C-alpha cells in the first residue's frame, strides 16, 4: 500500500466506456489520487499529469506497476463481441485477469461495474457471466470489493461515439417513464452517478459491498 492516504495509486481498465470515462474524470478530480494507471488498447484523448496510459494486449498483460486500488469497467455486448464465447472472454476472463494482475501488484481494494440481475446461477447468459465474475472476484485476497449493479445506464453516448443499441432505444424511454414505480434496483441511473458512487464508497469500504441503482443514485448525487 502507499504510505499516504492522499497518494493513492489507482489502476483503471475500461476508461473509454460510458462509466469508465466518468470514473477517469472522478479520479482526476480526486485530490487523494496521485497516479492513475490506465490500461487501454489505444491512446487516450484525455490528457492529465496524473494519468499514465499503458497500451496493452489484454490477452497477455504485462507486469503492472505498484498500485493500491483497481476499477474494472470493461464490458461489451454479445452483438458487438460476435458470440457468447467472445463476450465471456471480455466481460469475465479479461476483467478477472486484470484483477489478478492488480492484486499481484499490491491492490487490496477493487471496484467493479457489474449489472442488475448479476447471478452466477441465472438462466440468462448475460446475468450469469456477470455473476460468475463477481463470484471469482470474491475469492481474491481483497480488503474491499465494491460492486455496482446499475440497471439501464443513462449518459452521453454521442460524446463517446457510442450510438444507442436497438434495445437501449426502446428500453431507455420506457424506463424513464416508469422510473417512479420501478423497484429500486431496476431504476435507470446516470453513468456519472455510478462512477461517483464507486469512488466515494471504495475509499472506506470493508468486505463486499453491493450497490443497486437506487444506492448508486443516492451516493452519486447526480440526476
């Protein structure tokens, strides 16, 4: 661990995604963070003196620098990945590989962007993979594991050049309309709320903490 609470060294995987980009913004603004090591397949457009970008092949990760905590925001869809096997390779295997490498480099605290409905025993493939990753992370020697389980994610996808998928075009307007009567764990939540809630919670968490959409909204303090 770093010697000072005000010099946390952080690793982030998935910095170009909807939630990951907001995590990056939040970590840059966090005065307690001295270094942000970003694992990426390509250079970032975001430039800041705290950020150290590592261009990597996620299938063959190099040894990582000394770090204190890690944020996992890597994810895809079956449609983009091309198959269930390819989806599993990213959402489960790559995230787990990064987590294990981070622990080997000293990380004892980990935050994960998962999904509502994550359950390793689910009959729904997507939810089962998310649950299997959560279960695997729970076996690692961590002092804190914070899991965000957002429902439908809201945010500026255009800015990231990420057009809405067909399912999102249908579900987001409906979810916004029905939000007042939806169960708390299935309310739509803004990506910035997810990011802020993870950052705020990880610094003081102990053991495994699971945050549903309502908790993410309340802790993140954004609409």
